[in-house]
């Protein structure tokens, strides 16, 4: 069995991105670790598709029943959604028998900030 590591989830109201743009200065070890967790979670094609389905879904959230058709079994979808949640990329809320997922705006802002040139150049 592999050792598990507790990850700090991004706060939904966090306005500050995790890291400066890559072109601004070298990342610290801590900044690189936080960024790598996000990008590692998105390094799987199924996870990237699920993240995209949730992020682009009307209303900013998606029921698991609406995003499960990604070419893998339901248990595998659940596994990938769990990994995205552990990385702080998704949050969820149970409503009755269904779970609804959403991408917090702070997450997208942090990822976009990391990959943006300073001054929008």
C-alpha cells in the first residue's frame, strides 16, 4: 500500500492565487508542491475530462449523473472525482441520492495566474 498525504484544500473564498506566474520568478519548493498536486490530478485524461465537464456545465455545477459518461465504469468515475477533490480542484455537495460537483472560482484563478505572463503580455 502507498502512504497517503493530507492535502490542504483551497478555500472557496480565497482570492489570492497559490503562486506567482511561472515567468515572474522561480517557484519556492512549497509553491511547486502545491502546483504539482493540482497539475498531477489533471494529468490523467479521464480526470481532465471530468474537470472540464464540471467547469463548463451550465450553472457552474454538475450532478454526477450528468458527467458519468466518460468511457469508464461508475466506480472509476467516483475514484477520479475523489482524486480531484483531494487535490482541491472540486468541491461537492450531496443532495438526496446525488452528489453535485463544482469548480471553485479561486481554483481556476490560481491555475490561470500560474500560467499567465505578468502584465498580460
